[in-house]
C-alpha cells in the first residue's frame, strides 16, 4: 500500500501551492483537495495561459491524474459551475477527471448572506472574511445542520434545503440584514444540475482502495498553516484545519498513511485581511514587494500585506505539520534589493524567544532581524541550480540551517517552467 504525500502552505496562504501541485502532478495518479472552499485561489501559469482555480484541485490540467474534491471541502455550486465551464472551454475532460466526495458540504446562498451579515455587524473588528459563506457552512457542519453532496441524490433534497434556509432566515432577521434570496437561488440550482453530471464517490473508500492498489496520491491543502482554526492567529483564521492533520480528517486517510509532507513558503511573507503580522512592512519597501510580486488576492483582488521572512513562524508551521521538505516561492520578487532582512527571533515581553507564542499582539511582540546580502540579478531566465547567484544560495542555506529542513525546489517566476529543482 502506498502512502499519500501532503502539500500545504506554511504561511498565511497565497504561497504558490497551485503552481507546485501543477508542477508535481505528473508524478502522481490522484490529486485530492482536503479542506477549504472557494475562498482559495490557486493560480497556475503555463503556455502563456493564466488560470485561477478555487475549489477544483490543481492537477486538473494534466491528462492522466484524477482530481478529488474531498469531504473536508465546502462547495458553492455557483462558483463550481463557473470553474467547470471555464475548464470545458479549455478542452479539459472534467467528467472523466473529477470526482467529488459525497460527504463534502454545500454552501447555500443563505450561507453567503450570513457571512456578509456577520462581517458587517463586526464593524472595525471584522476578520477579513472573503464573504464566500465558508464560515457559516462550517458552523452548520459542526452544528450538524449541514447539507452535503450526497444529499443531492436523495428524494428529500429540496425539503432539506428549505428547512436549512428557514433556519438561516431566522438568523438573518436577528442581524436585520436586507437581502433578496429569490435573485440568488436560480444560479444555485443551476449549479446543482451541473454537479449532478459529475461522479460522486465515498472518497475515503476510493482513496484507500487506490493506495492499496499502488496508486500515488497527493493531498492538496488550501490557505496556510497560520490560518488554521486551531493553530493559526485566532480569531483571524479560516474555518478549517489547514495543517497536515486536516488531510487525514478531510480525506479519510489514516495518520500512518501519510508519506512526505511538502511545505510551501514565499521568500518573504504576505497576509490578506485582518490579524497579526509580526514582520509587516507598512512602508515603501513593503509596497515595492507588493508591486513586484503582484501581491493582490487571486480570489478577492485585495492588496496583500507584505513583510520580511519570519523564521520563528516558519519553524512553528514546519513543526506542527511534520514537514519533510520545503519549496521556496517567489525568489525572483526579491531580486531588486541590496540587502534583505530575516526575522530570526522575537522580543516578547522583554524576553528574546525563537518560537511563535500564543499572543502575537504587537504591544508585546517585536521582531528581531538579521540583515543578509541581496542577489541583485534577474532570476527569471535561469533553468538550473548552477546558475543561481551565490547570495541566493546563501539565503537558501541560511533558511535550511535555521529550520533544519531541506529546500528542494526554488520558484523563480509564475510559469510552470520557472522552477529550479535542487
């Protein structure tokens, strides 16, 4: 029986997971998304095409791999239909290559309304939700009210839908939130019809049988480890387990069936929305990184906050995920700096620490930096590791030593080809 490798983000999301899944897919038979929903935006670039996926795994463009949307994912039929329509236009045989877990939960139009109502009521304290209905859907899942993909095949699906909508209407009345549900429902039910054309599976059996027959599986995470509901910068987090254990619960794979854990991180840090960000650069340097790196959300279009690489946060993510190898993204973005800073420790309440503490409030925590030399050259045309400038190699070795984990891939541009294996 083979083991499933897991690929996930080690920062606050947007690390470049989609690109790496796309690069690695030829080595795997199955790509399986294990959590999150259309709040994710995985950007892939190849053959002059740029494509953003929200729910569908990033292996969908390869002719051989089967792509699974696991039970830990929440699905909005409206967005899902748009994704499928776009793929069909590009000649992708979606029906042959995409299967969906019957246990995955559905996002209803009223979930999106509840998300908007909740965020509006928080005023200044809002968490920076993508307003895609993710949080309310996961709340219904844990509150045992949810509607699942498998329910679509049941004779009482419409009744179950109506009963949940009535509950939501009651909640919306508490928020005194104005809405027009009749405008939203037709597209949702159209999306349900599209979903019906796909294969629904009991993904826990499907995946375990596949591994028993020697098939290679890659579990694809969304968002990032520092947004995990348990281990992220709570309450400014997502609603699911983005860490490695989420692959077990989000796909039905036992912990002893996990193989390599591949951690993706940027050569610097970014964050979308509210919440603590120790190394944030709210200045010209941060703006320069944002513009060069085109740091704007692929799902929301929002400008991402930018900052220097944070070693204590990276070590924390490596620890809780059991990361076996690292892949560093967007090295090319830092090519225009004479010197770079790396956060090596924090000053936390007057004490120097090298780990991520419970409270990241800037009142108690300030980063301590080391300065290193920049590489000051265009990396985007390089194709092999021998071409990498000494300063970049030194930067990589510095990180490897600090986190005791090897960096096996360095990305030097958005395209599939701009990837150097070490």
